[in-house]
């Protein structure tokens, strides 16, 4: 097992799967592009696209509707700021937000653009953690993008068929065969199983899980059943004898 940049690496079914820890990424250099984008959009209120259609999904997930709307707003705002800074450079950068944790994936032409994207993402108060998985290089081909979409669809189908994983809580991003999982799991077993399912899909090069374990709350009646009724206090045996019983 290797630890690198806050991630734990394991080999599952011959492929590398990586579990993210809560370590914060190092602070990026503030670039002119990031400053320009933040200044251009400061004070603007951005509504989440398709919020009405998404409310039903948020209600079914193990997060509140408010949290789901906040995540969608954060994702939309970051994407808009990226495109405002440099549309050509950031057009293939994907932004995914789950429970205040933001994932940047895709590709930028230079390292400076990669760091600028992270700076823009960190400028939003709704974002707690930023995970920067952006590659530096040329844009993907249409064929490569289609393959990634196919991989994502296969993983989603297999997660939905699993009896262990609650698929609606898992967000999937795929770039050049690298699969990123976001969202929540109800147990360590569910978290591990989601990564295993993704790792066996054809074409997957690597699985990186940023999912967090969030056990569902125990209902009040279940809490009472678990603790049992309060014990009845009885006088000690010597007290009973002293009282003439």
C-alpha cells in the first residue's frame, strides 16, 4: 500500500484503486486568469441549472435538498468562472461537487491553467475541499470522450445492480480511463465495493474514490431499543435484611 499526496493506493483485480483521505491539497499560485474570473463574477448570483428537475434526486439521496442545491450552485459558479477566465483552455475541465467537496478533472494546456482552475474553485465559500485531478496536455479526441462516456454508463449500471451500493449517492466522472467517484457511502464496505465495481469495467485505468462514509442516523425508536429500558433500582440485600423483610 502506497500513500501519495493524501491518497491511499491499492491494487484490485489488477487495477489501481485510490482512496482519498481528508488531507488538503497544497495552495496554488494565484494567477491573473483566476483573479480576472473571480472579479468578473463577484457579486453575481448564479441560479442552479435544472434545479426544479434535480430536487427529486436530492430528496432521494442521503443529503439534504439544501445541500444538493448548494452543491449544484457551486459547480455552476466554478464552471462559469473558468469559462470566463479562458474558454478555450478550460472547456474540457469538469466540475463535480458533492457535500461541499469539489473535484476538478479533465485537461488544461498548461500547468499555469491547472493551478488557476484550483484557485478559482477555492474562491467559493460553499466549497470545503478541492481535489485537483486535472491533467496537462492536449484535448481529448471525440473517440476518447465517447469511450469515457461508455465507461461511466457501464459503471453506473453495475452500481445500480449492486445490493451493497446505493448508486444514487455516487457521482462518477471518467477522463481518459481514469474514474473518479464522489458522494457518500453508508459504510466502509459500501465505499470499498463501489471502487471494486468500477475497477473491473473494461477500459478503466485507475479508480480514485473521494467518497465519504456517512452512516444514516439511527431512528429514535431504534435508539431506545438498542439501549433498552432503564434499570430499576432496588435496595441492597443488606438493607432488606435490616428492614426486617
